[in-house]
């Protein structure tokens, strides 16, 4: 369970990411409506933790990936195509979602955040974080020095 300081820290981090994305997009391209929730998978291969996120229709400049305090944060924005919301349009079916998104994956194993590698191809974001040996919970025998 996340504590309140962690939740506030994540909220601040996501807000900074969204502010940075807003600075990169033209005002008419910003999408404040709705929250997009891309599906993801988390796979432990034994050597790495791999997170796969479906991001169809999103450009790489609209995606941010961050590893912080044992959590992976994937944030960004899916903007509707030009002319999508034109007042002359009449929709018969609307299933696609648009808007900002932020997904947080709490990592339950130790990973080397400095060696994290992300690739984006054909709408699929793949984030690979190499595992490192867990140090917590190990039994360590401490030598006892005897002083005369």
C-alpha cells in the first residue's frame, strides 16, 4: 500500500510530466478531456522485469518513462486526430479513448534502474529492467571480534 507521502510524490511527478508535455504541444493539440488507461502486462523473465504497454496512435514524443523509488511510471497523452471533434461531425459509434494517462507499476523485485531500457515500435512500449540480487531479507553472519 502506498503511503500518503508516496502518493503525493507520484502526483507531483506526474503533474511535472504533464506540464512538460503541455509545453511541447500546441495549445489546440492539448487534450484535457478524459483519462486514457492503456493496457499493460508485467512479465518477470528471471533476468529482467519487462513491462509491455499498448500505446496505439501515440507518438514517442508524447510518452515519458521514469523509474523512481521502486516504481515504474509511464505517462503521456493520446490526442485525437485533426478534425476529430469538429462540430460538423456526427458520430455513430465512439469506442476509442483519448486523454492523458499515467500508469504506475510497483516493482516487487530489485532492479537496476540505471540499466533500464525502453523501446517503442508500432504502438508497443517495452520497458526492460534488469534484475539484481535481492539484498533485503538475506541472512548475513557477522564476525565477532573479541577484545582482550
